[in-house]
C-alpha cells in the first residue's frame, strides 16, 4: 500500500542516488509506494518553479512565501503607494577668469554654470577626460572647480479627488490628482574633477582597517557578563548568554 | 580541543557537504543547524546523536533578523558549555552573510572556548558554476543589497557585480511575504547611476534540491521592479560588466610575455 508523502519522496531523492536517478528518468516508477496527489505528481514530473513550494511546505510547513491577499494588505499610504522619485544631480561649475587691466593689478572673477550631471555610463573614457582637463589647465587662469548638487525628492502626501472615506487609494485615481513632494538638497565634491588620481583610485589618507562587526570584547561590561555566564547553572545560562551579547554590543557606555 | 566547529552545509541539499564537515559532525555531541534543506534533518541525524534545528525558533515574521542571530549564538554557546564538542552548521559557507558565527567567535573568546571555522560551498560558488563566471577576468565586486543603498556605494561598471540579498532589500526585518515592485525602485535608481537602463542583469537562485533546476531570470536593469513577485529572499543579482577598462600599463603588457622579464623576477 502506498504510504510515502511528497516530503518523503523529496528526502529520499536527496539522499539516495539510485532513487534520484529513477525520479529523474522514470518518475512514474519512482512514484510507486508514494501517496501523491495529481498536482504533486505533475510538479515532480515537470520539476518547474512550483517544486520550490513543495520543498518549502515540506520543511517549514507554514514558512513558505506568503502571497498577500487584499484583506491582508495594510491600507496604503502615499509613501507606500507612489514610486520613489528619481534623484536629480546637477553639476555646479565655477571657472575663475583673470582680467588684466593696463593700470591696475589683475582681478579675478568667476563664471558659474549649472548643468545636468552626466550618468556614469555617459562619461568620457578616463584618458579623454584627462586630456581635456590638461588642456583646460594650460591657460594662466587657475583651474575651475565643480561640485555635484543632489536633489532628492520624496513624496510626503497625496492630494486625491473625491476619494470616499476609508477607501484604499487606487493607483490610477490618486496619481491623476497630484502629489505633495518635499525636496532635500545636498552639495558634494565632484569626484572626477582635477584630482591627481582618477576617482576609481581614491584612497583614504590614513589606513584604518574596519571590522564588519564591532564587539566590545575588552570592555569591563563584557568581562563581567562572561563571568556571570560561567557562574550560572544550566537553566539560567541561555539568558546570561543573551546578556553577554548585549554587553558585547554596548560595551561600557551604559556606565 | 575545539569546542565549537562552525561549518557550512552547501547549497544543494545534501550533496555539497564536504567530507571534512561530515567528519566533524560525526565527532560532535550535538549539531545545531540553520538550513531549510528538505533532507538536512534526516541526514544530520544519521551522523550525530543530537541534531537540533534552530530555524523555527530563530525567525519570526516582521522581527529583526539580528534577533535570530542572537538566539542562534546563545543556543550554540549554551550547548558548547554543556556538552562539547558541538557543531554549528548553516546553509552555504558559514561566514557569508551570517552574523552568528562572528558573535560566537567573540563570545567564545570571553568564555575560553575554542572555535574553528570550516569552509562550505557558498551560493557564490554555485553561481560561478551556473553562470560560468570567472572572477579573475575582470574582477568581481560584491555588495549586500541594503548596505549598497544605505551607503550609496559606488559601482565600477567595468567590473562584474554580485548583489546579495536582493530579495531582502530595504529591510532588516524577516518576512516571508512576496515583494511589491516599489521595493526595487531605490535599487534600480542607484544602479542606473552606473549602468545603462537596457543593461541585461541576471537574478539567479541556485538549486537547493537535485530534482530541481536552478532558476535564472535575465532582464533589462530598467525592468527589475516588474520582477518583484519572482525575487524571493534566496535570489542573488549578477550584473555583468557594461564596459571594458582599457589597459593602461603598456610596459607591463609587453613584459608579461617576456622570458627575460620572468628571469628578472624569479630566482
Ligand atoms: C543570509 S545570506 C546566506 C549566504 C550563505 N551563507 C552562502 O554562503 O551562500 C542569504 C543570501 O545568499 C544568497 N543565496 C543563498 N542561497 C542562494 C541560492 N540558492 N542561490 C542564489 N543565491 C543564494 C542570496 O543572495 C540570499 O539572499
């Protein structure tokens, strides 16, 4: 009598080489002795993406990816509903101009320009850029300087027409009504301006190795917590170990 | 004596477990593991008298993933103090994308316990094989998806990139819910700063079971949001290089084929 489940079938296929071969070459014969639904047989024959669901169900029962139903959906907010807006990057350039008046000392003025910041892939090859910079610097004016102005828009609210109270935002209707957008602007040095090294060769001036996870192993708090772990009995040890983790992360800062 | 051995179980269940790992598990009094492979439990129970899965007790919907790592570390140390030696086993390679081994190492140091880490086959190894990638050709840059966005890390478009945890991007909380397109918009905007929109990228999930082929989706970078429902937490994104960097050191280029140069740089 058939008694094995789909999980048993999958476990055996992972552990038993001969059975695996049979499952791959003659699945109908491999199914003998297993009590499988038509859908399970279909999945095990076609071995498509649905097999992942079968594996997930076998291992964690309820821990397979959850498809959200409309009822599960939290009410959508403007932030969760609208796409994030693209960042705007502008290039602010200042070019000094030296003016030599006949009867006075030379005076310096600036020509300022604002232009779109070209995407990385639109940039010129490094040596072409270098040649241009060298050409620019050969006149007697000091080299120009440039910065990147970054403007990051964020949708803070939506203005919707005639949306019945309590109804969920509907993409089409709310988009037509309008968005309230806040802008955050910041200014950054232009990494590709006349530095001695191209941006890809940027390096910190002083070497300081960083560790991915910083734990205060030398702190008095961690040492005391370790002592408490050692002193605890088997029943209390797990909690003392969690205290030790806490001490390792906060160190002595809690005083 | 080693009190705790930290091992990786590979990705393809259970075929990628090394003999070294198997030997260590056989010699342990308990193996504590975090791996959702369908045959893991049966297999480990055949090697060790006590096999304890930590997955179910570690992860909770909408809870911080870091809490799961704290729980794992405390359970492993607890076992090691009670009945050493123990093995802590996890999916893939044990120091790739998992915090618990680092915590265990530091806690063990304070408790005078000895820890050893053994290599395992990582998802990266599987993807190198699946996609035929040679990281020695143009190099390889690797980032964790959320960290990439938080720090706005720059990418070199001439170097292929692996982006880990794209299916978990923008949250440090655990969830099994399917992603919406909006989840990938920030990632797309960031990547578009370095790659053209039509650049073909590859989302890959190396098979966890011998009956199942690996899953590989290829799509234009600009279309990543439309793939949201497919990109579960097991996926890694591979971005091939978009341009080739020209050779700059012409002198060395000439020397690499020169016997005379070889003699000069060797004894
Ligand atoms: C928490 S990390 C664990 C990595 C694991 N320790 C390893 O060495 O592969 C999880 C991430 O690894 C990658 N990953 C894990 N399994 C994978 C698979 N079967 N195929 C592709 N990527 C995978 C994904 O990027 C996933 O989000």
